[in-house]
C-alpha cells in the first residue's frame, strides 16, 4: 500500500471544509476553486486558519506547515502524538489558497512567510519551532531566513533550498482537477466517485487521486475544489524553485529526508550548509517523500530527539 493511501486511511488527510461556490455556478460545470473566505489582494497577508493541540508544558510551540495540495489536517495525528511526548503546544496551519485559509492571487514563499509572521503575532507567539513538509518546508526556510528571531529551531521535511525536480507533473494534476464536472445535489460519495473517474485519465496513481480528492468540498449540494487552482497554476514555477538569499539562519536545523525519496540529494548539501550552517541531514529508511505517512513513529522519534538535542 502506498504512503498516501496509508495517510488517507489513518485520517491524516481527512477533514471537510465549508466553502462557497463562485457566482454563476451551474449544474455539471467544471469545478472551480472555492475560497472559504473572501479573496484578498496580493499585497496583504492573509489570516491563516489553524488547529491547536494544547500541551501543558511551557516549551516553545511547534508549528506544522503542509505541502502543495495539502492541509492542516495532514499532521493531526502526528501533532497529537507530539503533544503527548513533549508536552508542547502544537499548531497545524493551512497555507493561503489551501484548506480553509483565504484565497489570494499571489502564491510565493515570501508571501507565505509573511502570512505566518502575521499569524504568530496574532497568537502572541514570539518564537516557535517550525516543521515544514515539501512546500511547507520551503516556507519554513524562507521564514527562518527573513525572520530569524521568530524561529528557535526548524525541521525541513524532504525538501531542500533548491529547484525541486521530480517526475511529478503537477500541471497535469491541475488540468485534471479543472476539467472535472460534477452535477449538483448528488450524494458526496457519488460525487467523489465521479471526480475520481474523471481524474483517472491524467492522474494514473490511485493514491495521488485520493490525495487530490481530499480537496473536494460540498456546500448546499454544490461541489468545488477548496484549493485555489488558478493561483497554484500561475505560481507553480515559483513553488518549484526557491528564493535567493545571501543571509543565513544560525539556529539548529534538521533536514529529514526519506531514504527512498530524491528530494534531498548530495548535490543540495553545499547550499544547505551555506544557508543553514548548523544543519544536520538525516534520512529515514524505507520512507518516501511522505515520511510522516510511511514511518510515523520514526518521524515522531526523530523530531522528539531533535527537540532534546
């Protein structure tokens, strides 16, 4: 069974979100992105949605940032376990244009780092431990490099500060999602089957289809995607790359890769060392890009050990 299938079965990718459909929606039309909150201008930070798992300890809180097409629910089970193990408060956060956070036409790492700064200020969190997977890892790195006083230490999960090169063709996924057509006023289970059938021609892997379908939401009988497909498509090149920095982050940093993944390679080590001089690079055996799904106990242990180091 693939990592994503296990992730979905354990409920790490579950969760429904309310949304509103854009005006002019008609039955059996192509699904639009459905902003859960009003669409904001590109110049302002958005008010991110988040979940809190409250520990009793006074240590610096942990903040989880998900990857592309993900949501804050991806790390709920991990968050609960870390609360029990460490006693720390844990936050899981929806990035802009994902989950139930507001939509914005801008989707850059600088903008997402500003969103996070805005959230931490609102919650009166002066310093945190950032744990970011994939796109969330690049957001964490950008935050640490631009706002180092906010970050005590950081875990970057299976991504590096370089161009992301993989065989995954996200543009196919976006196109497939945009072409899905679902009638109104049908049961959610039926709508989900219809959507998966239509995704199948461009998205061959069942586990990936199941992951994308976690973004299918319903309100008042209408179905839409909760991710902002237009913004993701427009900024996909930015998401796959990484901003240029001449500064560095001198806090403790763990790059945690999957041994079966190619997202952190030896070619990335010099740039990691330049930007994060106190970084440690570790790999979890038999883990793919979705380390937290493949090896949740090893993932939790690695984070727990890093927090004690």
